[in-house]
C-alpha cells in the first residue's frame, strides 16, 4: 500500500486509540476489545491469509496465556502457590501490594507469550503435516483438547476456574490501564507483521499459499516459515489472553477458550476485511466488532442471525473482502501497476487479422 494511503489510516487509528477512551469513557473496555479483535484477526492472517493455512485453533494460545499468567501472578508472591489459592474456590484472597501486582502482571503477560510460542513450536512438527481442511480441523481439535484437559487439572482450579488478583486502583483507572495495554499490543503486532511481510518473508509466504510443493522445489524452507507465522500468532495470542483474563477478573474454560465466539470471530473479521492483506484484517476487525456490539445491544435475540447473514454474504458473494474489492476498484491507490501492454498488442493483432 502506498504512503499516501497509509498516513490517513494511521492518523485515524491513532485518533481512535488515543481519544476514544477520553470521549467515550463508558465504552473504554468495549474499545479495548476492539483492539483485541484487531490482534486476533491480524495474527490469524499471518498464517491463514498470507500462507493459506486456515487455523481454527489459535484460540488455544489465548486460553493457555490466561492460565500461564494466572499461575505466574499468584505463585510469584503467594507462598501457598496456585494449588492452595484455587483449592479454596476463592475463599483465600491474598492481598498483593501495588508493586507485586504490576510486576506479577507484566511477568505473567511475558510468560504467557513465551509459553504460547514454545507450544506452537512443539505442536508444529506434526500439525504442519496436515494441509487444507485437515489442518483447520486439526487445529480446532487442538483447541477443544486444551479446553477439556484444563478443566481436569485441579492445580489451576479445574472446572471452578481462577479468581484473578484484584487490581489495586479505582475502576476508571483500571479500564484505562488495560485498554492501554491492548492498544500497545495491537500496535506492536501490526508493526511486526508490516515489517515481516515487506521483506522476502512475504514473498515466501505467498509462494507457500499459491503452491507449497513448488515452493519447496524452489528451495524454500516452508516448515520454518510456517512455524514463524504461527509462532508470532501464538505469542501475541498468549499475551492478549493474559491481559483479557485480568480485564475480566475471572477465568475458566468458557472464558479462556471461547471457540464458538472469538475463535470464529477472528476468522470472520479477517475474511470480511480481506485476508492476505496488511490492512484487511484490521479494517475487518473494527467493522465486525462494531456490528457485533451493536447487534448485541440493539438486536438482542437476533444477534446471531445478523452475524450469520454477514458471514454468508461475505463467503458466497464477497470472498475478496473489503480490501480486495478496493484494490481491484482502485489499484493505483495501492501501488498496483496493471500491465496493459499485452492486452494492447493482442487487440492490435486482432484488428490486423480482421
């Protein structure tokens, strides 16, 4: 995308990100979840859009990140450990100092990202032996298995879940604090992906998407590229899960592994905006989140019908997404040069023949 298109978009997003909580303080957490959707859709697209490996299991790392963060936050500053903390089902409520809470939180977020990255590397060895719909179903099975295994582990609360440490501040500052982290994570993920896919990595990723066998024949180490893309998604999903778990204040299977909701929403947002593009997932996430919140507020009881209609129209009639349509309609604004020389030569030959 050319610079003259990038600058207005960055300026608009900066205004929304900075002024949104100021002008709409009652919607601070809602806007925070908008940035969560941007992170989810953008990191999903790193593998699903750029490489054609449609994962339905990225939510696995989101849930693992929540639990890893909880373990770090509690065990670092509570002598009884997480097992004792969760065994009382919330009756034990140790008080953490401000320093202990914030140190534990940031260590928890970092640990959540690292553990997510490590797990993605461990599972990638056999997961990337699957292609097409088999990879999609396999990744979904990974998320379901992780959710079911989690509730069997009493150390992390089992089916009862974990009550997260209490935020040491007033409610207004709490919302702004977690909002800021979500916004910064969205910026960091976008900058990393923008840089990564502007390098030779982007060409290799698209080669894998177009024809993986030919890419391998050309000497491209496809497994390494796929691991990097999935690892980036896993890292940011783990960090985001840690932040969301603290925003909500309580985690259990349904909160940590929202497969029917956010697990699908991130894919739907990327498709709506236009997968395989830098800005498509961002734009799709913003529009999808706004429609979703409006449907849940104004059309309660019919919200799933609204989202279902969007998905059907998008998949059946609008597969290229918003950015794909814009690039076809206005190619020059996106730095796309259309070579018409062949068409002109062919046309002239046709005229001569007639």
